[in-house]
C-alpha cells in the first residue's frame, strides 16, 4: 500500500524519489497472489504545493499499465475474501 501524502509529507521525498519508491513497491508486490494498492489524493494536482507529484502519478500509471491489472478496491477485496 502506498499513499501520496506519506511520500510527500511524512517521508519528505521528492517527486523523483517517490517514483523510485513506487516502482520498488510495485516490483515487490509482483509475487504470486500479491497486490499493490495506491491512494492518490486530488490535492496533489496543486503543482505549487506538490511540485512534480501529479506528473509522478501519471508517469507511474502509464509505466505500470503494460504489466499491471487495475481494479477497484471493492473488487480486490472480493477476490481475496476467503470462500
């Protein structure tokens, strides 16, 4: 699980370093049965307050699109719920 605010405010990472962190987390989640959850708030669109972070999201999603399946959290929970 990764959240934009954790990267930008709590860990005080730059947009560039946040992209590196996200790539590492995505790679770590690629095990059998793994899942990667990303929470990105629309406040990150404010480029004056969070320079580069919206671009980081766009780049990350574009780069991950070829190897990642995107689903809603509800669907993901349904898939992992014990039968």
